[in-house]
């Protein structure tokens, strides 16, 4: 709760420190990455989850356990690729924007919650899953929902093949 209350002040300070939205977005992602790298140990200890056997299980674990544990919401998950390595987390409610009405017009390319992408990417990297994580839709920009895209960068076959060597 404290994090949600202070997050807006953090983003506002970054907007003062950096002229370009892209620089703020990068900084938020980098900060989130650092949080994710550290948070994964807490998550594994508190959740007592078993090893995920597929990207689908991993995406479900992020949505149903991690988001619920740390943000109190459970996004829905959809697979958006035939290869089974691209997923969307769709949030009907995003607690990080509870105290934000809209982005200022001059900050149209700001990805206000980009910290979440970094957290997910950092945590996944610590369990040896390289992923690209980006915002696909954002309620603050007028979209109907907030959608985070996760693309796992190695195919499941690549991981199995490496283990067999």
C-alpha cells in the first residue's frame, strides 16, 4: 500500500529529472528490473510454488500468484502466439494508477507503470527465463484495459535441448 501511495511521487520526480519520456520509461524499467531481481527470492520463499514446466504455466503463475501477492489483483492471461511463447496479462484494475486521473498531454509517450515491466523481466531472468516485457495497452492512454505483453525469447525446445547436452 505504501508503494502504491508513493509511486506517483517517484514518477513525478523522474519527470522533473528527465526531459524525455523515453528516458523516464528507461529509468522506470531499470528500477523495476532491480526490484524483480531481488523480489524473486521473496516470491519463491513465500509462495512455495513448484517449478513451472511451460511458458503458459509461468504466465499463469505471474498473474495468479505474483500479482495477487504483491499488488492484490489477478490479471487474466491470454496466449497470443501459435508458438506459445507470447502472452498478455490483462489488468481490469491497476493499483499503481489508483491516484492518477490521466497523463498530461505533454507526457503522451510516458509509460507510467513501466516499472512493472522491469520487475517481471528481472524476476524471470533470475529463474533463467529471458523475456521481453512491454505495455501493449494502457488505461491512462485511453485504452479499455491495461495489457502487459510478455514474450519469452527462447523456445521451450531450446531449453530442453540445452539440458540434454
